[in-house]
């Protein structure tokens, strides 16, 4: 198994273990977790988990992490709609391709 495949499997396993779904869109890793709308405890749990998943994807170019975390107005959307979504750009393309094969 290649190093890229091994890391992709780690990401997929971490998502499964924590109840997240992932998708690769172009060169972006997007992770999702359903939470109970207007439930602060669910929101706080998701806000504390997402980085443990996204940090497994090494960066190979300039990128960023953004979404519905507690650091901005996206939190209101997550609380209202019951869907916590985070994105990471700049991730290693070989690992992203390996992730696409897992989905």
C-alpha cells in the first residue's frame, strides 16, 4: 500500500469513527457531520472534532481551512440547518486522489 493510500485510509477511518462523511471536490477535501439543529452540545462536539480529521491531510501547496466552525458566522448556519461542514484546500493531490477511490 502506498503512503498516499495509507493516509487516505486513516482519514476515511477517522471520519467513520467520529461520524463524519467526506467528499473530494476538485482539489478540496470537504467533511460533513449532521448535528441536531440548535443543539449547542452537538455543535461544540463537531467543532472539537473536525481538525483531528483535516490535520491528517498534509498540505502540498498554499491552502486554508474554512467552514461552519465556531470561528465565524458559518456557525449560525450549522446551528440552524443541523449540518456542520468544513473544507480544506491545499492538500496533497495524491492523497486526495486516493480518497476519491475510497468514496
